[in-house]
């Protein structure tokens, strides 16, 4: 078995490292940050936040992979009473149910959406403009784009179906994503993987295959390949801790514009000190909009669903996430059109914006398995499910 170098110690990089080491390969992981995890890091301190709302979808291939290796760990289920407090912001008010027209697009028997038409055009033909607009905005919970209706109808429909499936596919690792990353890192270590943190790589090593498991921007700079680009989203992030008060909503989905806020301590009390609630919001913003525009929309949702929240704030953090929302497919494109995993000369890409199927982190997982398969020239392919 050759020596494999993995550049990037996030979810994709650790998936690749564990998978390669399980075949007997020697693996070294280089991570530029002082801790592993990449986008899946959970902040340290009394308020445990991720870089934007995170969830694991149980319908994806990475779920069974993690479960088989005992890497999932304890999960934080949403109590039924909390789930009943999901609210929808529609026509300026909070509602408990979506518009009837939107439900037409959520039926499993609805027509398969085309790849080469934008979602708004296709959905309007199926359910009318009001239902199409509400469905497009709701889908932002799984794609974080400022204009979901302009994207490929097939791309949006897949995410809409996954986000609204019953029972829900979204699950939350107790203690945040860092708990999963820690278990993955421990398994890699036990398999003999060498992991170097605070190790930025500026030139590709020459001692075997290399898997570049970084953001597409970092990969483009490292490989000096200007073709490594893809459409992406930009979001404003707002994390707020407030003193507990009965009656607060569990989550609010904005159907008038893309946006979502969620009280994550509803399912996991370990994320904030006793007597406090942690609310996280991710609001897509257009190229011409500022972070302040997105934060203002998040605050408006908080005003509606968390009475007196401003006087209850104990901690607050704002940020902007550029290109950290995964791949976004425009009409006429699918995952197959994104930057190829095999870059030639023993170099392979893994991450959430490359040519692999899946939703959100599933793209990172699938691309990591594919990269290892190609790097090691495994005849019997690994457990990779193509959509």
C-alpha cells in the first residue's frame, strides 16, 4: 500500500484518512488550524456553537458509515412538545402550518423536477406562485442560498424533500459536531494515521497520492488551478444566548425570504449554561447585501418568536460565512458538472463543492470515499452510493 497524504483535517479529510487506513495504507493528515474539524468545529467555552446550524441526515450514506464504526455517539432528539413549536413566517406573521399550495410540492408522489429549469418556474407550474415561493424559501434550511428559486429545480426539490421528510432525517450529535470529529480523529489515530496540526501545506508532496480535502478556494490556490470554482452561497450567522422563558419557539422558518433560526438547546441542554437557551440563525444574503442586512432579518424573526429576547441576552456573536454552504447547482447543471475529484497525477479532491452526490455534508463524505477509491485503485469499490 502506498503512503497517502490528506491535506485538510475536516469531515472530508478525516473520512478519507479513516477509509484509507482501514485498507492498510499509511496516511498523514495535515491541518492548517490548531484543531481538527474544519467547518465541523464546535466552539469551546460555555456556549457550544457550530459554524452555522449543523445536522446529520439519517437518510445519507455517511450515517450508516459512522454508525457501523460507533462514531455517531449519543444523539440529542427533539422532544415532541418542542417540535410542535416550529413556526413559519409567512406574509409577515407567524403561522403553525404552511400555505396549502406549498403542500403540493412536498408530496412524495409529485413529479420529478427537471435539471435544466429553475425551481421557481417549474414549481409555479405545479402549485402556483405563492406555493412555489414559500417552498423555495423553506428549502434554504438545506442549501443556504439567497435565491433558491433561481437554482436547478431538481437540485432544490431533492433538498426540499429531505428537509421535510417525516419522521425527520435531521439529527443532532450531543455536544455539537466536535464530538463526532473527536471520535473520528481517535479512530484515525488508533489506525496509525499521523495527524499534523498547525501545518499549512504550500506545495504538494511527492511521496504518493494526495487528497486535497480543503475548501475549493484553498484547493484552487494550492493546485494553481483557476478552473476550481463553483456557484456558492453567502450567509449571515447570528448566535444568541438568552435567559430561558416559557413559550419561546423551537425554530422559525421564513417563507417570505430565505432564512432559518433554531433554539438548539431545545434538544441539547449541554450547549449552554443552565437557565439559558442557545439560538442560532443562518440567513442567506445576496452579493449586494451586507452582514447587517442578514442580521436585521434574523433579529426580526427573533422579535416575532422570542418575546423580550433583547433584554434576556447573555451572549451574542455575529459572523459572515462565504462559500461555506456547500455546492449550489444552477439550472442545466448537476453534481456531475462540478470540479472532478480526479485531478490527474495522483491528486484528488474531496469536499462539499466537488463532483459527488448528496446533500450538505454527504457530498464531503461521498467525495472522500471516491477519492480514496481512486487513489488506491481499489477494484471492488467502497460503499459509495451515487444518486
